[in-house]
C-alpha cells in the first residue's frame, strides 16, 4: 500500500492525482456514504462536511494550537474571521484556562 498522498501539504479531499476535488463532488460523495453508514448504524448521527470543518477547528483550538495555524488550515483570509467563527469558548477551554492559572499562581 502506498501513502504518497498522505503528506503534510496534501488536500484532505484531494483526488488520486493530488488535485483538489470540486465542492459539489465532495458533498455528493459525502452524502451518499453518510446515508449508507447511518442506515447501517442507526446510532450514528448525520454530520455535514461543514460540521467536520467546524469540529476540526474547534478541537485544534481546544488543544492549544496557534490560531494562525488553524486559520491557514481552513484557508481563511484573516485570523479575525477564524477567531470570530471558531473560537467559541468550550467547557474544555474554560477548564484548561483555570488549570493553567491555578498552576501559575501555585508557582508564585
């Protein structure tokens, strides 16, 4: 098995030649596969590609990834747009902030 397309600069939804697929083609492929999977496993919920994108960005920010990296991964033109859309504060981010502050105060 070859992993030639599994490299840092490869498109997530690239074709076999490493080129970008059209959004309509990806949406239609995604919807077909999702219908098949959710019919087979009724415990799974439908997730849109947009939902995957949002989840990916939110998880990266929760993990402490630099917002500039998240912006570039999403192809956003400005970091402001990225932060306005994707940086809603999650319970995980709140807990992490409290833990970091407590650790810092403990060292004082």
